[in-house]
C-alpha cells in the first residue's frame, strides 16, 4: 500500500476544512469592518487559550510550506497553504474584532447577536471575571461576553437604556405572569 495517496487525500480534506474556516473568519472580519463605525462600547477580546501555540503552529506551517514549494517543488500544497493562512494570518487578525456593544447588537466572545434576537440576559461572576450571558429568543443558544471591570458599569447602563427603548424586549419569552419593569432584569 502506498502512503502518498493517503497523505494527499488527507491534506485535501484538511485543506477544504480550513478553507471553510478561513471563509468564516474572513466574513466575520468584513462584517466587523462595516459595523465598527457604529460601536457604542467596545474593547479588545481576551487572548484565547493556547494563543502562542497557535502562532507557533503558523510559523511551523510556513516553514513546511516554504520547504515543500522551494525544495521539493510540490505543486499540491492546498492543505498546507489553507492551514498556514488560518494560523498565521486570519486567526491572529480575528483578535482585532472589538467585542462589546454596537448600535444594532452585541458582539459576544464568539459571534454577533442583534438586540431584537435577545430574549434574556444574565450576569455571571467567577473570581475577577464578569461575563454577560445573552440568550437568543430565536434559537436555543446563549452567548457569553466577557466584560472587563472598567466597562462593567457602562455595560449595565447601556443595557438599561436599550431595554427602556425596547430594543431588547423580554416579553413573550416566558409566562409573563407578573407586571414588572424589564429594566430591573439587568
């Protein structure tokens, strides 16, 4: 059994997977570029776990890609190039997306959620970390937004204002048995 077709097939599958991940990161960044002018309260997100290791993987992939192209004269470097693009360029670039509050929604640690999609909010504290949990009214999911301490008061005020203007509306998400001011839910 020859190993070369297995390696080539594996690299092709990895290349397609990383091409999809690259397209997702690139689309997210383009959306951020169009939305950043409408930022209300934003900050740079926390460093992801193993960030330095991911950058090191990008450097190693760059060396492998260079060696395969220059020394071995391989023409089929699709998989390696997609992985290199992800680890060395697009993943570090995605850290530039400012997390926080925009005119039309909240950019959480993982994705953007419009205010009209929010059906519930909750604050979670663990140690010195404060996180806002936003719960979607349309889908069965919740997103986390890590809020630095210096932005906590501003975030609470902004949420109260958005609820007062009915940009965020909690009615219809439960039984609605009590008559209360939704701003108190913040």
